[in-house]
């Protein structure tokens, strides 16, 4: 034990004062330098316990776990492996939590105990304790014998972390002797009040600017700690246009009267977001109506409150991030993942029940080092729907619009009635490329490997990369709500006339050259050539500009409209865990009842004919009611158009079709091969929506074509789309896809047959006779 004692003694050597001073200069808490207890010392019982402390380092995460387990056994509690955190850049584990076995409330034996240690991997490869919560909210049990010797042996591999350098997460630039701060935001001066201790005194003032709300919080937190009070995140204000956060208040922890410790203190700092994106202090009150505490006391309370802060203020600073108090420093990090600890037990019971009821039910869990990460599931109905309507899908992650408790995402398709249908659900562990890649691969596996033609999803780098990797050739279209929000954020300061011209450029350009010309002219005229957001959006124009989307099938999902959440108000980002499953079931049942109702209407109702055209009668007979109404509207509009033959080559004829009396504002070019009636229109309505446009129908009238060729009446829009095989199987689909479609089609129909046959003994006998006869007709040997 001599080497260990010597090691810890070195930290307390004569140069400690200079090291502490350097530590303060680098904004590290002093206690990171101090071990909780010298191993070499003894107490009255002849043994000692080395407590965990912030700064203690280990060669591996397992070493930290073993140390904490031995400490727990000696203290009187047990340890579980808690949450892990991954790097956004490469997906490797960057931090781990080891918690008291009574953490959480998932079983009756757990009490929500907050005791834990968290270790973080440093660049050196060491794992360092960066958070230690000691206190338990329950009685400790008997200790498991004398572990002192083992504990001391284990700690030989644990070393206090070197703290004499600035960490990666540099929060507030501190400068000496009034040197200007490199960030140009905060200037701090150092003073040495008593000659014994160095501290940083930073005074907030109106007009002080920050690059982000997090940076402002970090600054005010540091100021409050030095001044002798603690802070809370107060009220926030949102824009009425797009819901984005426009201002925030950070208040003294004793503001209000909701708790006996609060005395209605009026001290606060408010920041407001500027058009440039920076945040500026616009209101400030420094006066407190209570006595201030010492810096040491404030640091101690901040440390003990760190876990509570995370739980109560999750998502409180930015929509994208949360912060963690790390021994007085604030470190920005990604969202917490409580899926494994909180959700898996509840969902696993639900999954087991569903599998017993539904042989087509599928679920998968992403596991990393024994921890549950993302979860995906889809019932048999969703998998069958995907075989019919999985060509154009929506990946809905609208939970990301604000603070959320449930990272709940859905895959949505559009059925033959133009209704949304569920194609799968997921809880997402984090918003990394690794998580989205796993999720898309799992969805693809559940849906028999058939990739969609198009997908609507957020403009997120991680999502974009995952789509490219898993769905090569699939056209990714950005979510419109996200684009609108970004436009308000980045273009709100531009002159009002810009927005009209911007909208015209985006929505009315007919060719790529026309768009490029209008775009460049617009940027030059308003001095926006250096706008980084517009540059990035131009590079991604194929994903959001209508001109570049119309050639791809999107099942007619509107380009400029927001997509309604599938579950509506039943399930949202704030749904409590205890209510999730019943509310999910209720929302799904409501949607499927609407599907059944529309199918029933299609089977018994006929739309009114408004012309004597044979094509109208043909399409009324084949299309569902909603699709027929779209076709009928195009047919009626076609009578307002004129067609002129402008070119003819052998049997290929081109027509210019324009609206009567409307100049050149509404015109399209229709090309048709007279021999087989292959047709195309420059408006590309058929390519985008799957229904022929008014321009083509006008040309059909000119050429006296009385019926729409069958290839232009997509099977996915027909009344019988849910029965039989989808269109791609009839046009040379891959054998794997065709086989999967046959299986799902038969399984769905068989399930309805079984339900009907099991209602009475008489129907059961009839169903069995029909099955027996069918088996003989298929050539299956009798059993």
C-alpha cells in the first residue's frame, strides 16, 4: 500500500498552492484535486473507505464499476449499470452511469434513489468520475464483510485525473488584466481579494451578447456562483409565427413563493434573440431580497442539485440540447436516453401480448453493451399496409419541435383512400446517424427489404446520411415545417418584398435553368450571396424545391402543407409512460376505424357523374371515392383548356395546352405516342400524384381516346388495392418482394376469414368445409 499512499501524498505536497491557483485559473473546482480520504490513514476500527470523488480516474469503465461495487458493498447498498452516452461523431461510448439498485420506480422495491457515479472517457483513454451523488433516500443495508483490503487494491489502478489543462468544453473565456476576450463576448477580470484565493468576478450588464442561450446560462451561472446565489431557468417566450424561442429568463433560485425556501426574490437576467441569431441581455435585476451565501456553499448545493436539474429542466435551454451541471461547470451534451431503464419493461409486456394475438407482429431492440437503446415495432396490419402502400412514406419525428419526454417517431404511408396508415413506430435513443441507420435497417427488414420510392423526413444531417446509406435511390424530401421555421429564423430581417419574390422563385420555376437564374438574381438584388443558410439550401434544392420533387411519386402529399400527426392528441411528446400504451392503442384504433369506414363507403356508394365522357364512368368504377374526386376535378377543368399541335415526329405528337383567356400563365406541353397512347406532361402531375392531369385529358379529348390506358390507373388507388398483389409485382418486381407480397396478402385475408369463421359452430363447420375444398383445388394433399 506504500505506492498508493505516496501517490496521494504527492497531491498534497508543497506545490499544492500553486496547483490550486492554476486550477482556479482554469475554472476547475478545487475538490477535483482532493481525495476523499487517505488510504494510508486508519480510523478507530482499523480500516478506511475511499469514497468516490470527482476527478478519480480509471483505466477502464469496468474498473470504475468494480470500484463502485466494492464501495457499495462496504457502505450497504447494491449497484446497477445505468445509462450510457454515445459520441455524436463516431457512436462510441463516451460516458457511463453506475447507479444505486433502488434508482427509478419500475418495481416496487425501487425508491427513485439518486445516488450514482458517472464516468466520462477522456482523450487520454482514462475514465474519470465527473459526477458523484452520495446521498440515498432509503436506509442502507448491512455491509458485506471487510472489503477494505480489496478496495485498496482496486484503487491502486485509480488515479486522480490531471487537471492542469483547459477542458474541451470551454464555457466562458476568462482573461487576465482586462485583455479582450477571444470570443468578443465576455470580458472578465481577475482579482485577488485576500491574497489567498483567486476568483473570477464577471458582472452582467444590459447589451451583453452571447452566441447561444446555453452560453448566456453558463455565464449567469458562473456569475451567480461567485456572487453567492443559485439560479433556475425561468420563463421563456415563443414566436407566434413559428413557435421558436425568442427570449428567456434566468432567475434567482429563491424567486417566487412555491416552496418555503423561496422568498419572492426579484433578481434575474433576461436575454432576447436578435435577428442575427445572437442573444443579448435586454433586462437585468441584480438586487436580492435575501442574504447571499459563500461561494463554497453555492458550489456544494449546485453539485447536490445536478441530478434534480436534469430531471426537471430536461430540454430547458434549447430544443436541441440539455445541459448538465458538472461540479459547477456546465457541459453541453446530447439528450438523455431513458428508453432502457424506463420504457423497455412496459413495452416488452405489451409486445409479448401482441405477439400472442398477432403472428405478424414484429419488434426489435437495439442493444449496446447490454443496454437497451432504440426500439422499433410494427404489427401485422402495418406490415401488410407497407406491402401495398410503402412506395411513399413519411418519417415523422415532430416530437423534436420542442421539449419532449417521449422520443416517439412513426413511419406513415398513404393508402388507396388518401388516408394515413401506420407502417411502424420507434423510440429513438439519440439523434445520431448510428441510431437512425439502425432504425431504417430494422424497418427495411420488417418490410421484407422493399425500399420506398420517396421519403419525407427532417433536414437533419444524421437522417440524411442514414437515408443515403440504407435507402439508396430513394428521394428524400425535407419536412416543410422545418423549412418554414428556418426561413423565419434566417430571413426574418430581409425586406418584406424579398419574401414575395422568394416564394415566386421557389414555387413557379418550371425548369432548372429558370430556377438558377431567378435564385441568383434574387440573392444579388438583396445582398444575400454570403448567406450561409441560403447557400446550404441551394446545394440541397433537390430535396425541397417543387421543381425537383414533381418527377418523383409522393402519393400526392402536398408540397406546401404541414403533415398531421398520425396519432393526433392521443400520443405526443409529453405523453407519460404510464399512459403511453393505452393512448397509443386508442389512437391506432381510431385511425383504423376511419379506414374501415372509408372502405365501406367505397363499396356501397357511387359518386355522381358530371359528364357523359366514358373515361369518367371508367374511373368511377375503378377508383376509390377520394381519388375519383381528384380525377373528376381534373376532367372538368380540362374543358377550360385549349390544345395546339406544335410538333410531330412519326407517331410522336406534342401539344401545347393552355387555359382559355389566361395568357401564358398556365400552360403545359403534352407529348403522346399515338400508336400505344404513352403520354407525358410537363406539369408531371401523374409522376407526383399518380393521377392524370387536365392537360393530358384535354389531349385525349382531341384525339377521341375514350378510355384511360390501364397503366395510368395505378392499382394503389383502386377500390381493390388492399386485395391481391401490389402493382410492382405485376411489373417485374424482385422475387423476394413478390413472395413477401403474396404471403402478406394471403395472411391478411386469412385472418379476416378466421375471425368470421370463429363466431359460431355453424360458421366454423362452413369455414372448415371451404378450406378443405380449397386445399384440394390447390393440389395440397389431405391431412
